[in-house]
């Protein structure tokens, strides 16, 4: 389910000094992408370094501005009757205190620029938005944050801030069950401010709120948030049968800072800012329906289009763009025209669009650090016929009617490792219906693209044979839509494999999908990817209650089967390799039709540890280490000398037994130890077990007796091999 970035109140729009901001023309480039972000951060955080003298002059002026009343940074005081904010006269010192950054401020700092930069990233407004005005909702969408879960009646809901009308918070209400607009019935427990009670996912090293206010880490988060918004807007624009070229040709009526009527022209930077204010869905409505959306304080997204328009960005448009990165690792888009890309020193991927006749010039490409990726081109093999030549400007790559110039790079450097410079990537769409096979899927290059409304928590991954299946789970619990990834394993699944999917990557669930086709009558199915922490067994295709099931411990594995009462002769089993029975809970089962987890029949058989080891060197024993053996069962050990060695002794619980290539512990009812030792000599050429009078032998089975090897001709028991039939002498054991 999508997590739209909630509308958020800006800070400077509430300040008297905001009126002094001059309008920004959107027709020409006003600067690079970092310049755009710097301006956005200054406005969103409420801390504008250009106002340093204004702050100092009004530090204790009680009428410096009006700002929301708070009990502490991020905790607004609302009108108890209407739920609206309460503004009050505020000095600059009080303003910094309300934002939680007064401890950083000084009227005479050693480095004023560094001081204001630190204040910006840590600024916490009255609604709990921080720095760039990042909130819980956008960080959920960008994969940085997992919301707190709360039980509301019979529902387990996510709890975080989303925009709702002020009236929601009337009469002292601080939490409310709210449907996310356009979500198709997805409810959350909305809070009246961002409380930051959830957990951070660790993406880009952000493991806590303290990490989030680190400038370098917050820069990575805002870039990912904008790329998520760009992806959602692209999807919604396409669904409206429109293109970026069409929507960027639009304009809307508005007013400048002096109140004069103007036409506000769409630009990529302005649209990115608008999406940051009112969410990607609000910005898409503006682009496709000309519907204007405003935030809690009445600031509308068209004003952001005007204010932040005309900057270079990292997103390509159907024009001759200047695409600019910087020191932060990023993904840059180019190719829809004759573009110039300046990477800026980062580890960057350049997504090159398909545009016949286009020439893309990259100024500071570093082989082995940067890579050009052709994603989802309509040409099957766009790099077939690739030529690399030298020019006065650098290496020229020509392919499929397009050209890339790598300034300062030689053709020889490219040809030495072409795959490190340029590669082809494909997008495979994951929807709510339909299946597909992603033949040749490369987890390092290819991506699965979610359609609008798919959240990571809707995605279920299961394995069949040598393929991994990434699917969406329907309301009835079934998985009817998936992308099959042949040859891909669970260990290769990373967040970078997905695009256009909202929510937290860690919400992905792995599942064992059981159906009559793969778990029919008498079938034994073995899975090696089950992990109790985040894998479920999906039984929605069956009519089983919990009391229809049985769990049994089998060494390091757990076996699921039907209970004695429900089996009716059906011996089907699901073997979960390397899984502790005690780790399983009700959460590991999905689609059960009734009962409780305590109804499962548990065959928690007594097991005894048997320690198998080798004393010294010269050979091996298998299995080795501590082996858990089920009570009253047998365990066979194989003792194998190395070349040039032979078995010296086998000690079972410290007592010597006959030296043989195998030893069987029979009817185990206690813990045991078995230790094998070897000595230099010729290896025993007989590996068959020592003959036992109690053992039943059938035709073809071998046994050792008095250092000779015999083979049974037919069934026998308690017949000495030296007595002839049914035994046949084979050889002496050396």
C-alpha cells in the first residue's frame, strides 16, 4: 500500500521575514541541483543564512514573528475546540528554541556558514518535521523508516503522521483512525505530529533519528525521497496517457510576492519541490488534472513550482538539460536530448534514456566508479554494434543511433572493460494480476517495477525449484501475480532490485507457498530458505485448521505434516532445513482456517546429542561435531582414512569397538561420544559395516567378518559369513 508523502507545513511561510523573499523566474537555469536543494532546505527548515543580521537584530524582539505555540520542539499546541494551531508573537531566540536549535546558535560563531548548516538539518518544526521537513510518511516511502504498530480494536495499524484536517484534532484528540486518500481502504492510526516512535531501517547508515539529522546522511535521504516521488509521478503521468514533455509544457495562474498576477511555468525542479510539499500524488494531480493542493498552513504547490523553478536537477526532461550531481552517491538521468552531465565526484549511475540522435556528454566520468545503464530500451540488444573511438573531447561511444562522449577518457580505457562502463538493464513490472518470467534477470542491474499502490508489505517472495518468485498477495491470501526470476536466490534480493514500490523494504515477507500442485497427497517438499523471523507458510489454498497440523523436530530441521487425526493416510511433509521448532509461532502460518497455534500437534521427540570427532590427523568422520539423534533411532557414522592412513581405533564412550569404515549407534537412548583415530599405513579397502547377528541382510548387502568382506546372496539373519550360503566371500580387507 502506498505511503503518500503527507502535506507538511512550512516554516518560513509563517514568518514575517518570508515576505521579503523575492520571486524566482522559472524560464532559465537558476543554478545546479545542489543550489536548488540548498534553497529548499533554507526555506523548509526556517533557517536562512542570508538573514543572519536579521536574526541577530531581533534576537530578543518579542514581535519578530508569529509562530506556532509548542510545548517542546515538534509538539504543537492546538486549539482545544477546533484543533487548529495557536500562533503567538515570537522573538528570534524563542523561534530557535521552538525549533530545538537554540544551543547551536551564536551571534559570533567561528564559522557562521557551518553553524547555520547544522541548525538547518536539525530544525524540528511544530509538527515534528525535521531539516528538509522530512516526516515519517516520506521516509516510509523512501525505505528509511518503519512505523510503530498499534492495536486498535481488532486491527493492527501503522501509527504515524499524515495530513488530516485540523478538525480531526479538535477536543484534545491526538490519534485517529484515518484512511489514506486514494489508497482503496488502507487505514492508519494517524498522529497529530510526527512522533518518531518507529524504527529506522539502516538504509545509507541511518539507524536513528540522530543519524537523520547528520547533514551528509540527510542529503542522501532527501535524494531518495525525491527519486521515489519522481517515480510515482512518472507512473501516474503515464496512467493519464501523458508524457513528461506534455506536463512540463503546462503553466498555471498565480501571483508574485507583490500580489501581481503571473503565469507559473512548470519546470522539473519546481515540480520536485511541489511533490515535497504536498506529496507525489498531489503533484501528479496538478500535472495531469490541474488540481492545486495546499498544506496545513494554506501554502499551495503552485507557489512551490514558482519559488523553486528553473534549477538543474538529476532528472532528465525532453530538452537539452544540464544534469548535475555532487559528492553524494546518486542516480542521474539523461539522454532525452543533447544533455551535459556533471557527476560531481560521486559514485553515480547514469540512466540513459532511449532517444535516437541524442548526444550525451559526461564531464567527469571515472571508469570503475561510474556506470552508464540503458534501462528498459525497446531495442532488444541496444549495445550490439557498439563502437568506441577517440576524439579530441574523449572517448565516443556510438550505439543504436545514440552517442555518449566521456570527456577525458580514452577509447582504450573503455575497451579494456566495456561492461564496467556501460550495461543494459531491464524493468519487469509487478502488478496486482498477471505473471511473467524475467529470463536472465541480473540482480545487480535489472529491477522490478511496482505499479502504483504496491507497498513492500504487499510483496511476498517464494522459491520453487531454481527460481525465485516475487509476487503480490491478494485479499484472500492467495498469490496469483508474480515475476519469476530464474536462477536468483534469496541472498541476492536487495532494495536496489526494486523501483516504484513504496514503504519499507524490510516489510517484504518471504513465504512458502503451498498448493495442491506442489504439496499434494504424499508429497515431501524441502525448503532451504525458511527463516522464522520473516518467513510464513502460506496454507490459504487448503482448508486446514491449526489442529490439522503436526510439527516435529528432526535434528537441525523441523517437519510440518498433517496431524494423526487429520492425515487419513496422507503422508505429505514439509521439511524446513536448519529451522528450530521452538522458533515457530502463529506468525509463521498464513491462511489457517481456524483454531490457535496451541492446537498444533507437537511431536517434540526426545533427542540426544552424539559428539563425533577425530583424534589427531589422518582421516575424517561423518557426520562430525554434535549430532542430535532422535530417541530410539539409529545413527550411522562413516570413518574414512586419508591416503596413506588406516583406521587405528574407534572409541565409543571411551570404549574401543571394532575398527571399520562405518559404525552404527543403534536404538539411541542416551548421549554418546565417538572418537576415531588413524595411523600411517595402507587404508582399509573394505568400507562395509561389521557383521552383526541381530542385523537383517538382504541380497547384495555387504558386511565385514574376521577382516574379510562378504556379500549376502539373499535374505539372512544370524548366519555366520564363514558358514557359506547365503554369504559369498569377496576379498580380504587390507
